[in-house]
C-alpha cells in the first residue's frame, strides 16, 4: 500500500455530527456501559474527551491531520482535553490497511518527538486480535463504529494504572463480560442498531 491511497469507507456517508454522535454513544454504551475500560468514565464525565472527525481519504491527508491533532493534544492542558478520539469515517475500512497505517502513525509520533509523551491505541469496526478468529466475541472490546486512533497521554495512563492496580486483569474481565453478552446482545446495543438504521 502506498502512502497516497487508502481503502474507502464501506458505509454510506455520515455527517460529522452523526459520526460524533455514534462514537459518543459507543463510548457511553459499550466502553463505559460494559466497563470495558475502567479509565474512560472519569474523562468522559469531565468532558475531557475531544472528538475529531478526519476528512482524510488517503494516507497523506490522514497523516497531516493526525500530526496536527497530536501537536494540539501535546500543547493543550489535560484539564481541557485529556484524550482525543481521531475518527476516520472516509478511509481505512480494511482492517489490515488500518493496521499498516497504525504503524505509520507511530512513526509520526516518534518524528514529532512525542514518543513517551503520547501514545496511540486502536479501535476498528473489524478489529481482530492476533490470536483470535474474526467472529470471536473478544474482538468486540476494540470494535468501534468507525476506524479510530485513540490519542492518549502517557501521564494519564500512569495515573489510571496507579488507581486501578489490577490493570492486567482488564482483558480477562472483558472476555468474560463479552462472552456473557454474546453477539446477539452486542447487536442490540443502541449505537449498533442506530448505525444499521442510518
């Protein structure tokens, strides 16, 4: 894959407001509602989550936009913006290409000399862990309505881990939660239903 093309989104077009509304609903109903990330609620209730919808449709434009958002987060006080959800509704629909771009995004972080200050976590509609099958319910802990790069502060992660000493058990707890919910239960979550109906 060269840096000037990207797989187009397979969904019908959404307005930026729709994209943010669906992403916020996913955060509230899945990430926080199912307690998939015990660190998410505090920044959400304090309104410290920035939702940025990228209009990039190729790697170059996505990279330029990502660079701006990384720089913005690095220079902004965490009390204003603690974390950014960089949402990509128009590209990287293919999960393998998304993973390739994620590697490139990490190189951008290093080039900006923000490695160790910020980090990037990954969410995608077709997310698949390396040791999982495509339909395994465990994958849904990282499945989001759109491809997302989650821009995080290293300091915030350190504080969260200190407050939640059993952080290593989160994955196992999520696996239990998602297996109890099942695919049928996941597909009944309001944000999933809402996306299908648009």
